[in-house]
């Protein structure tokens, strides 16, 4: 377990939903937080709130479907804060569309936000984490990371892809003391993505994503001597279940 106060986290999709909740939890832990999102307006609001709480945060507006933009964003985060203790790639886009409806461009956009960005961000922090003696990388997965769902022909393979990347990097990161894990919301959460995709029945049971954040605090403190190569389901009770995927 590594101490978190004064350390840096980089979080994507931090303007709202689960990413916002994780960013706030890290600010409360005394971490410095680079926050990335395409919604510059909401990101500025969140960053203002965290600064008023006494946090040290850096909002970076970026479209993570764009490779060059993603590289510039992570370069800016590293230039500002140096090597991060934790990278949490949480941003994703889910638009349910059938194979008949979806275009190649739409497919690539969802895949790029989930999987291409995971690769670019992880590659950028890899050497700095090695030089720093370790770190923790977490990708937000989903039931869509291991099961099939109707009309998820982009999101679903994107989530399967990050689970594969996670397994490879957990193995490759072990000698460098870098932990790499996937996490899933282990409870239905009240977020804009859920609002667009949940049934009315699911919405009756959804919970504040802030309840899931203890698992992400724990994950940020990990290195390869601790939890790595796992899919971690964050529970609303504040606990979590972890499955070893290596
Ligand atoms: N909501 C759920 O029930 C659920 C279930 C399983 C997994 N997840 C995963 O948890 C994570 C967070 O989900 P959420 O419900 O908070 O989602 P959300 O849609 O509410 O929030 C996602 C954030 O990502 C940002 N984003 C989207 N496209 C972007 C882009 N091109 N560039 C930069 N930022 C972009 C959005 O602006 C938003 O702030 C996602 O990876 C999602 O797949 C969510």
C-alpha cells in the first residue's frame, strides 16, 4: 500500500458520473488530480469545486477519441505534475446501435475512446512510472468486458479489449512494480450514461457513484506487490470483490 497524500492521479471522464466521484475522493485523500474530459464546461465546474475544497487539480479538455489530442493531454498532465501514482482511464461512450445501423466512423469513435486512449495514456505514463519505482493503472471495464450484449458492437469489444490490455500490462508491469487492474461498478450507478441506457426498473435501484469510491482509493495505492491483474467490482457498501484474471 502506497501513501496517497501529495501524490498525483490522472483521471479521464472526470467531469461527471463515476469519474467525477473518483476525482473528488482522490482530492479528499490529498492527491493532486489531472482531470480529463471532453465536456470543458462541466470539467471547469468540477475543478472549481475541488479547488474550493482545497484541492490541487488540473482540468484538461480533450476528445479522447483523437490520438493526437490524447497525446497532448497526457503530455500536459505529465509536464505539470510529473509521474503519476495512478492513472484511471474511466471515460467511455456507449451508444447502442445494431450492426445494420452503425458506421465504421461511429464504431472507431467508441473503440478509440475506450481502447486507443487506454493504450496512449498507459504508454505515456509507463516510463515515468518505471522511473518513479512503480504506479497503478486502472481501466474501467463493465459486464460488457466479459459478456455479450445486444446493440453493443463497439462499446463491448472496446471493453473486452481493455481487459486484454490490462492482463498483458499486468504481466509486463510486474518487474517494474506497476499494478494494472480493471474495475467495474459492482452496483447500478446514477450517472448520465446510466440515465441514457438503464431501464426504469434499473433506475429504481441505482446508487450514488460516490459510494463506490473506496475501491478506487485502494486501487490507487497498489503496486505490483499488491493487487494486480484483477477485475475489481466496486460495491455500494464501500467494499469490493476482486477476481484474478492472470
Ligand atoms: N453507468 C454504468 O452503469 C456503468 C456500468 C458499467 C461500466 N461503466 C463504466 O464506468 C465508466 C464511467 O461510466 P459513467 O456511467 O460515469 O459514464 P458517463 O457517461 O456518465 O461519464 C463518462 C464521462 O466520459 C466523458 N467522455 C465521453 N466521451 C469522451 C471523449 N471523447 N473524450 C473525453 N471524455 C469523454 C463524458 O463527458 C463523461 O464526463 C465508463 O467507462 C463506463 O463504461 C458504467
